[in-house]
C-alpha cells in the first residue's frame, strides 16, 4: 500500500477519520444525552454525509488496520493517537471494513459509537454487528473482509444482503490467502503478510482444528475446504514464530501464556504420524530462537506462571531439556545467575536460580526420546512419589510474579529513566534522555497512569528548577506537551471514578504553574453552571504560581470570567494582588466590583481600606438597592481588614444618609465592642 501521494480528497478523508476518532473519544467523556456529545455527532454526520454522497456508489468504504485507516490505496491516521485507539477497538472486534452509506443518520452514528464504547468497558464479548442490527442501524456496515473483497463479493448493492458465513472462518481465510493465487494443495501463505500478535492464539486454534481434520481417516469430502496440508501448517507455524521473535520478551511471554487455553485443547487422538501436539506447536514457535532468546522467554514464563496454568511451563521444561542435551544452556544460565548477584538484582537472581535447578533436576532418561504428547499426559497424572519430587521444584514467589508484571516493569522502567534524567550531567546525553521521557507522556492520561504522570512532572519541574539556562527551554517544551485540557475534561466527566478524580485534582493543583493556562481557557468557555462551580472549587486550592496567568486575564471583556478571577485571587490570599483587585473596583460592571470587594475582604489588606472607604461613602440621590448592597459589602471588607483607620471609617459610616448602611456600620462596631 502506498501512503505518499495524497491528493485533496485523501486529506479530506484523513480529517474525517480524525474527527470520527475524536467523536468516539467524546463518548467516554460524556453521557449519551449530553448536548456536547450530540453536537459533536451532528457535526461529524454532516461531514460524513457530504463525503459519502460524493462517492460514486454513495457509500464510503474504509479499511481498518490495527493502527490506521485505509482509503483506496492510502493508509491514513497512523500518527494520530485517537485514530490508533479507535481502529484498535474495531480491529479487536474483527472489523476489517467499515461502510457508511449516504443515508446514515446521526442517531445511528450515536448508537454505533455508544455500542463500541460499551463493549470496550463492559468486556462482555458481544458482537458489534449483531448489536447494530438489533438496534435497527441500516446506514453502517461492518465486514470481516478487506474492503476490496467487500466489493468483489458485491456485498454492497441496492437491496442486497451480505452472504451469511462464519465471521471467524472468513477472517481466517483472509489472513492466510489475501492477494495470493491458489496453488497445489491450497493457497500459499504470502511472504509479507503481517500477523498481529493478538491474532496468534486464534490462528493456532484454527491450526489445531485443521490438523485434526486432516488426520481423521473418516473425514468426508465436505471437510476438505477447512483442511490444511501439513506443509501449510508448517509454514503457518514458521510465520507465527517469526512474528513472535520480533516482539519484546514480555509481550512474547504474554502471547505464549495465552496458549494455555487455546492450544490446550489440541487433538488428543493423534497417533503421532501427522498429528499436532502441544509441544510440537511451541517447539515450532521457538525453534529458530537463539539460546539467549529462549532463556529470556523461559524466565518470563517462570515468574509469571501465576497468570496462567502450568501446561505451557511443562512444555517449556521439556524443550529446555532438549536444548540442554549437550549441556549448552547450563553455562549460560549460571553466567546470568552470577551477573544478577554482581548487580544485586534480587528478582532476576531468583528467576535464573530456578531455571538452573530445573535444568539440573531434569535427566536425559526421563525426557529424551519419548513422544511429547504421551509425556505431557504422564506429567498431568503424576503418582504420589513423582508429585513429592516435583514438589521440590522451585515455585514462583507471588512477590516475584508481581514485580515482573508488565505494568510494574513499565512503571519501574519509567522510574529508572527519570532518575537517570535527574542525575545526568553530560550535555550530550541529557537531550536523549529527555526525548525518551517525552515519548512516555502522550499515553499517560489516556491510560490513566496518573501517579506516574505526577512523578514525571515532579521530576521535570525539579530538574528545570536547578538546570542551567541552556537546558530550561527544552525541559519546558516537554512539560508543555502534557495535555492538561484533556485532564480537565476527565475531571468534569461523570465517567471518572472519585479516586481518579482526586488524583487529577492533585496534579492540577500541584503543577498549577503549567496547568493554569488550560484551566483558565476552560473556565472561560464552560457553559454548564455546575461545571463552573466545580472548577471554582478546584481553583480555590491554587497557590501563588497561578497569579501571573490570572493577572493577564483580568482585562478580559467577559464580566463573568473576570468576577471569577477576582474570587480566585481572594482565596489564593497573596497580598501582591491587592493593587490588581483595587483596580477592579473601577470596573464598569457592578458584579465585578462586588467580587473584587469580597476578595479584598478575604485578603484583609490594610492598604485597601482607603479605596474601600470611597465605596462606603459614595452617596447618590437615587441609589439602587444593588449599589446599597455594594456599600454594605465594602463595610464588611473594612471590618475584616481591621485597624484603627478601619474603625474610624466605620464610625463615619454610622452618619451616612442610607439607613441600611448606617445600621450595618453600627452593628459591625457593636461586634467590635463585644469582642473587647
């Protein structure tokens, strides 16, 4: 597929794909009836309908890869994290082609996005296309074929229906035979066919089933289409092995562990001549591995065995014994034990010592030269004596298993990287470490790894504080890549748990110096009154780091925004803002003046008393109730500021013409006398 030459139409489709992914992301932030979500879907529908109606068939066909969209012969959206997230969800539901007709409605689009989100959250294993059919969606089609095959099968035609077939069978055939001409004994496996790691267990189940049908003597002609030749099976397994070798060790281990359920139901009645047993599959997948690669995989399985059954581990023990027939593995393992002791890596030492004992305890007479399917059967039916011996074999410590978990390894790796960054003094290595830290940032919020994000920001701000001037711009650019606007969206979303909301609040407050810009933008644009109150409650926890950004916004033309800024400054409590609040006493909107007075009262700044006194003594012939209330607020602020000058002004206030103002000043003086 080519992706270089992109004309105006392709760029338009790419923008549409990004908008579709963004709409799906909004589904996780807003409830089904939220007006913001409805508006987003409506906007996407308008653009989609225009594009679909412009297609010759009146249908827009989009191919779905694991991390990008395919339109005609061009891959799109691979660099957009939202597109990758959206397509990966469709990919997991075996959607290879997504079809939109020009007659699709906004309601159908909303059902589509909500159904996909519900399947992602609830993980009930339902089928997306069945849900859409049950909801009466007619303008959206989902197919397990690539979209060229959709056209060749004439699935899209007026009044036509897609031929009924087993979706998994179709996907299996597509994976193995796409773009291949049939040859002798069935289709050849394409040499450049990419196989996603998530599909390996499903493909191996089909290999088992196909091998079983090929070995049954009574198989009739009707089973021929699903039967695979032994040569094809060997080629499929070799290809899967190549795919596994390209994965990181931890991911390879996770795929192998998943075979406990998928491969464990292999054909039991195979006679060994052409049958496919569990050990044969694993041996084929790891046959081309070097000793170092194999041992790394075995160590991963050993420490993570609590996540799966023991059958796969037993298979690896058998294969390890075979590889160690001439004693080639044992010196390598012993070397790794010594290296772990030297580096004081306790967890690695435990794993390699367990593998060393495993190799020493396995004898050649017990394992070599036997049929592995019978051997595994024997292992699963150990007598009491053998079980007692096996009981002496080292078992993975639960603490070790937890330490080697994928998430824990990810967190530890990030922690080590941050420590190296904080201690790095070399000007040549520092930018490389900083770039590695920058690569961690984009997915932290979407994966809700908030504690790690807080640690990362703490490290970067600490490093920036003590860094030479030459490093500071680069560090600040990395910090600026944190999407605080997304965090604020999550903070206001009802879908976020209270615990996560608390973590988000701590980050926004602790790093207000860098989050304040996005916060103020959201406070200005937020239309929901409840959300504005939530944002104000959050802002009342800000410290003086927020003041410079707030001060710049005091000249904004929106009075409701400025009055909120006055309240925030009052709650921050820094006396440096007194002059800014005094300036707001002359604001044209009375409501802003009122909140500026209240903020000065919060600050209790004596230097503000003369300015508050002017408001208290401002008399007019026809004074409104709101202006009278403003004078009473000024008296309260003067009372809170205290001091002899403030008391003197309150005494003068008892002589004002307005009765309510006189009485209020007298009441405040009475309170002062009572305290004495």
